[in-house]
C-alpha cells in the first residue's frame, strides 16, 4: 500500500464510495451480458430477450450516440468555468474529459456509419453512466486541493498515453467507417478490418484504443 501511495492521492470517503458503486454497476452489467441480456444498442439492438423488450421505444443509433455523449462533454466543458485556477493536474483532467467526449460527439455526427437503432432506456442508462463518471472524476480531483501531490509524478506519461489512445482510436474509427462506405446492403453490414495481422487480431485492434 505504501508503494501505491507514491503515485496516488490518499483515498477519501467520496472516492471510495463512488468506486464501490461504479464497480457494483459494472459487475451487474457484466453478469447481465453473460446471461444473454444485452443492452439494446448498435448491433445488439436486434437481440430481443423478451416480448416486453421487443416493444421498447427505439431511436436511431446516430441520435442516441450523440445524446449519450453530449452531457458528459458539457460536464467537462462547464468544469472550466466552475473550477478555476486549481492547478495543472486539474486542468489536464478537465481537458481530457472535454476532448474525449467532444471527439465522440463529432465522430457520431460525421464519421461513424450507423444502420441500427438504440433503445431509449439503454441510451438513458449509458448517458447517465458517462455523465456521472465525468462528474465524479471532476469532483474527486477538486477534493484533492490542498493535499500534497503524489511523490511519483505520472502527468507526462499520462499525457503521452492519452494522445496515443485518442489518436489511435480516431484512426481506427476512420478505417472502420470506410469499410461501410457506399450504398446498399454492403454499407449496412458489420465488417472485419483487413491488413497484415491475423484475423482475430484485426478484429481486436480497434478496441485496444
């Protein structure tokens, strides 16, 4: 534990509570997926687990994806006005959240090719998850004000990983969108990226980012 504290802030009640809640939700959702009860969005929107689910209100995937990312983006953007002059580390966090979700909104609007639908209830659940996690991170960082920073400074490695991740993610989203170019049935099918990697690796690479 003493080694971990060299690059972590001391845990607070808020951080501990939100971590436990988030972990519980992830476990619950994971178990639901294992049991075959998939969230109704993207390619899973056509998987109806019951008669009741087949009657759920659906919206277009593009509209749903834009709406579920927008509140988290606005949370990051508004944090610049709400929390002023709280240090470079906090500035990095606010910037990372805002840039990440702005990228998602722009990709959903102009890059991705959608052919399916999303259940309105699923959109609300994911929207709430993204928004609350963004707010929790911002508040958690705000609560560290006045506390000495960790002995091991990971800001520079963090910036590097963020840039590699967001650029790599954008690159693969562009590639995937081009696989579904054109019109007709082929434009609505799910495609596996082609290249010099084995088939299984090619399918996994876009998700690494």
